[in-house]
């Protein structure tokens, strides 16, 4: 009788451990697999096994909450179905070969805390729907082929701590709506074609530790208030069309940038340094 009870307990624990993910969420994962040539992935999926055991998939309470498929040779496009993973909190597809546009359905992933699509070949504009991700803290889209302007809806991401959009083909100006990102710690727009003046609203981002605007088409003068950012350690605005040159600072103290002697040599970094 004791052995029978133990067997039942083992079966019960196994059932909990391998609880079923919904058919819909599983179909979304399969759509991702098919649209990114899953059979060519470095770590592929065996559909005959539970979703919980699939590489890079984290399941909690029967829902997919994390997809971490970086460095996994994904190539193809990101399917619209990705927006149906409504419990997803982290999506990391960095260092792959995904092309095509970022689907507008990404805006349906309102539980997302981290969205990392960097080091791919994404094209087109950053979808306006990205502003619907009100829980987002990390947005890393650098090193793609994105075009167009930074959407003004980005101002809705008030929990954002990292905004890394460098090494794309972005144009237009820095949106003044950036002023609402009061929790922002890292802002990098390096190596784009962004023009206009650096908006004075940026001076309100007092949590900034990194401000990297180098290699763009920015003009005018920097807002004086930037020189008093209390936490700033990395500062780069070289290779623009500003009225004067400013010295880059990397992991340094916080001197008054506007008093710097511009004849000193500046240093260049990228988002992934």
C-alpha cells in the first residue's frame, strides 16, 4: 500500500512539473520555429517533448514567460503570432540573423520587462505600438537596419531604464517625449542619422549613467543642464555637427563637460562594448 501511495505521489509531482502549456501558446512557438528556420538552429526543439523542456523557453504557471534564443542561428522573420504570448516577460533574440520588420503585434506583449532584438537584420521602422509596453525596463534594438524616426510613443515607457537604438539608420530628431523617461539610466543613439538639436527636455533625466549620441547629424549646443547630471559616467557626442566639440568621458567622474578643452582626444564606443 505504501509503495502504491508513493507511486501516486510521483505521478502527481510529474504532472505538476510538466503541466501543459496552452495549445495556442505552443502554436505560437511553432510559428516562430517555422518562420526562423528552426531546423537550422544550433539548439532546436523536439515537439514530442513538453514545452517546458524546449531550449530557451521558460514556463511558469502553465504560461510561457521567457524566450531566450540569443546566439542560436535564427534566420527568417519574426511572425505576427509572437504578440499572442501575452504572459511573456522577457524576449531575447539577440545575435541572430532575423530580418524583416518588427511586427506591430509586439505591442500586445504588455507584460514584457525586457525586449532584446539587437544584432540582427531587422528592417523598417520601430512600430508605434512599442509604446504600449508600459512595464518595459530594457529596450535593446541596436545593430539592425531600422529606419525612420524614433516613435514619440516611446514616451509612454515610463519604467524604461535602458534605451539602446545605436547602429541603425534612424533619422529625424530626438523626440521631446523622452522627458517622461525619468527612470532612464542608459541612452544610446550612436551611429544613426539623427538630426536637430539635443532637446532641453533631456536635462530632466537625472538617473542617466550613460548618454551616447555620437556619430549622428546633431546641431546646435548641448543643454547646459547636462553638465550637472549627478550619476553620469559615460558621455559621448563626438562626430556630430554641434557648434563646438565636447570631450567624451567613459567610466569617469562627473566634471563640467561644458568647460572641457575640446582639443583633447575623444574616444568612441558602441552599444555592445
